[in-house]
């Protein structure tokens, strides 16, 4: 089963999610639906709603439209974080097209992101599920903490691996984990099964970000939808670079310091600075096995994720169990 097969299994619910999202993008302040729809139509995979839907079905949920509402909640929060991230990162491109801040400016992007956050909590308030509201409030805090912690680590080659894993567990994995947790809560399963799905989500979430880190150095702009080497130009010292700096010889470490310093002090858009230095970093990463190292760490998280949900396998919901396993495999194998 591949990613497209998972989408096919959930296609009717996903259609309802799309319709519900469009309704919640509406506002008489016209810039809000304009930017929201632009971002929504930009080619996102809807991974987070898919996780809510698949996890809820795995756990036996079979009634009403709460799984649709909560799928929209997580996608609204995800969209809000993308708008804010692009402002913080001064990004010009998102999914191969101009970012919202490049088209409408930072102020509009931040404010519409705030609006989407508020809409997500309005939807949760309508449902009045205290446990899910508590979960998502905690997620929002973790995402913000992760972003701030990453800001503190900007251009810092001495960032420790465990510190970086903590950053991505907050800024990326927390929301993905919550998607699985919501599904479990909707299904009304035991706390042990909830914990298993939450752990599954955290593990695939960390792996998701690690694969992003690898693709930033190994993919190409057409496939990736943004410039290669974008992380370093934004000051993000990710695991491949952390590993390289740790393993490199002293002379090469000094060279890496100079390269990072040049990125920090010069315009990130400067091709004359970026291209040759990026090639040098990629060469060193290949030489020291930094890409392979990161991929192996990602594989371990995926293996752990699969182990987390093995006890949840049962004949009545086998296709949804297989869907989650397939999503874990997809995260490891994806190209963008």
C-alpha cells in the first residue's frame, strides 16, 4: 500500500475535510480567505488530517463528523504555523510557488496565521472536548517553544544532537503526534492504546523532520519546491550538519565555521556565496557519512513507530492499521 492508496481509502472523508476547510476560511475581511485559500491550494499532502482520520478509524470511531472537524482543526493549526514560519525564515518560496509573505507581506501573513489559529480553537470550543482542547493547547505551546529554541540555536555549529532532536520533537512532531492522539480519543480506546498512537505519531514526526533535513541537501529545487540548502541560508543547523561538524577534522571544522559565518553575515540570496560553499558542505557530508547517519536515525524512529502500534492490529480495522504503517514507510521514502 502506497500513499495514494491511503488517500483512496480515506477519499470520501478527505473530500468532506476540504469542504469544511473552505467554509472555515470564509470571512468578510477579504484578505483572510484570499491568503488562506492560496496556502491551502498550494499542494499540501494533508498528512495531518489523514492521520486523524486513519487513527480514529483504527480505534473504531464510526459516527458523526467529529473526525472531520478535528481534521480541520489540525490543518488550520498547521497552516497557521506555515504562515508564521515563512515570515520568521524570510522565505520566498513555499511548495514551488511564492510564499504568502512574498506576495502579501509579513504583516498580512502573521495576522492571517493568527486568524487560523483562532479558528482552530473556535472549532474545538464547539466540540467541548476538554481532553482534546488540553492536548492541542499543549501542542501549540510546544510548537512555539520549538521555534524559539531553534531561533536560539541559529547558526550554532555546537548544537548537540539531543538538543536538536528536542527542537524537532516540539516544532514538528508534537502536532503530528497529537493528530494520532485525537484519533485515539475519538475512538474511545484505552489509555494504553492512546499512548501507543501518540508515541507512533511522535516517532514518525521526528522522522519526518529528519527526512526534510536530508532532502534539503540531497534533492533539487524542482522536486523539493524550494531552494536546496535553504536550511543553512536560514541559519538552521540540522542533524546532517551537526553530525558533520562533530566528525570533521579540525581544519575542516574551521572551514565549516567560516562558511556558516559567511551565510550569517551576507544576504542569504547571494548565489556567489551560497553555491560553491553548499557544494563543499555536501561533499564533506558524503565523505563523513552525515546523510547516511541521518537516514539511519530516521529509520530507527520509523521502526519504533511501527512497533508502537503493533498491539493495535486487529482484523476488523486491518486496512487502517496498514494505512498507518504505509504512512510511516512513505515518510521515510518521500522525495519532497
